[in-house]
C-alpha cells in the first residue's frame, strides 16, 4: 500500500514546468518518502476506505498500512465519539424522563466541586446565549473546541460514551478523560449534575461515576510508552518514555468506521447503527464539513481560523483537484506529537467518495510533554502530502 500513491505525487512533481512549483512539489514528495521509509520512527498508520457493492449491500473495504502496530494518541479526533454519544444520550432522555427535550434545549452544568460555579451561558450561541447539545457539537466540529467536548463528555457520562461506541461495533474505544484539563483519574470518571431547562421546568440529571475498566493494557494496545524522556507532573525531566495507559484511545480503523456511520449510515457495518435523528445527523455533517469562517452560529474570524485550521488534508486535496471541487467531512487531532486526520473526501461533481484516515508522530527530540513537536515541519506537511498523493492516484491518475 502507498507505493502507487507515492508514485503519483512524484510524477506530479515532475510534470510542472514552473521551477518554483516543481521545487515545492519535490520537497513534499521527499518528505512523504522520508516518513514512509521510516514508519516505526514516525509511528505512521494509514487506512483507505472505499465503498463497494457486494452481496446486494453497500460495504466498506478498508485497506490498511501498519494499523495496530503502535498505540497512537487520538487527541481531538476522539471528539466525534463524544458528539455522537451526547446526541444518543439526549434521545434516550427524550424517550424516557425528559419528553420534549431536543438538541436546542438549554443546559446548565453544575461543578464537580463545591467551589465550581454553575455554567449556564454560552456566549458563542447567537440564538439565545445558552449552552445546548447542538451548539456544543457545532463548536467541536468547526474548530475542535476542547471546552465544548468536555461538556459533551459531562452530558453523556463516561460509561454511556464508551458503551454506546462498543455497541456500534467500535470496541477499541477507550474515552477515559476530558481534554486540556489536568484531573485525577477519579475526577475523570465523575460527571457533574446537568440541568435540562425545559419549558415545563428544569430536569436534573444526577452526577454519575464511571465504573468501566478502561485501561489500555486489557485493550491490547502496543507500545504505550512513548519517547525517550518526558516532563513529569513536577516539571522535571524523567528518563523514560511517557505512559499512555490512562489516556484516550481508539484504533484508526474504528476511527474511520465511526465517521462512516455518520456520513454514510446505509453502509453495512458490524454493530448497531448510531441513534441519530435526521436533524442531528444533518447538523453534525454540516459541522464536520463547514469552514469556520463560513459558520453563521457560532461565528469565527477567518483570519484566526483559516479553512485548513481543522482540516489537515485540505491543502493536499486542493493541490490534487481544483479548489472547491471536493467536500471534506472530517475530524482532526493534534497533541503529544501526534497529528491525525480522519476524513471523508467527496467529489462534488461526480459523487466519488473516499475515506482516508492517518496518524503520524513528529517528535524529533524524543522528549514528551514539553510542547516541542515537529507539527509544522513534519506532521502537517506529511498529512497534506499523503492526501494529495491518495487523491491524485484515486481520481487524477485514473
């Protein structure tokens, strides 16, 4: 796998007559080749998904490269699971204890601790200024908002989030903690009281404790100690790799299947379909495909949030096919040196569709948790080059 795609990019580098463009293309091809020739060093994994007709049904065929060879930290890519689980939790409540609740019902979040303040305002929501499941999902999809994901985590609860993913056939999922907050494992298991502020009055969802065994050892993940050294909690250097035993996890194949369930729910996959209404799925698809600068609610400045802000494959796709000719539904991740994109790329004119998920580790100094990673020089350029190569091979070279 990937030799044909790499060749497509190399040929593209040779085909241009513009010296500057040719030099840039050759640089991209060289980086792609460098990473692919040292896959263990860069902990590379790639999954290409294609939709085929077989036995009277539409099925997903995944072609994989090095999947399962190493643990990778999914970072914000795991937020897609949180968005789906929160919608499913809302639908369950609407069927049982909260009739009339929907994705625009105002929410209020109590604190985990006595000193924490009640949170019942979302200034980003131009339709009322209140947090809602719909607005939190938009923020997660559009700009990968950590605070919004953490509130979806609180709403769904740790047990519900994981168990719903497992029932959907995504058995590798391990969502153990919120993002970008330092909390103990016990606090990560806890969720606060959440209010649904219905027209008939406030309905309280009691705080819950996660009770599942989510450690990565039983899940069969390999090489969960990463790096040569790491910065410890006391800010000192520890002369051993950083353990990811208690971190979030999902295999790259399951990450792609999660997106397939959202974008193409008619595809036959193992496990239960997601419990999403048509309106919820439409909102999620819009949040996963819309550029931040095009969003009406919430609004984002394009200067701060350019089109590729949360679409790492986008620059490569737009080098392979005309700008604006493809729609990308995706969720990215970027943390601890790992860069991930999980995307469905659709040709607007012909309807051709391919799913591409990839992860690469970019940390040349070998020190973990120091916030010094090679995203700009290796991680993001590799993902761009990979997307360009795959799209050229699939759609242009044919």
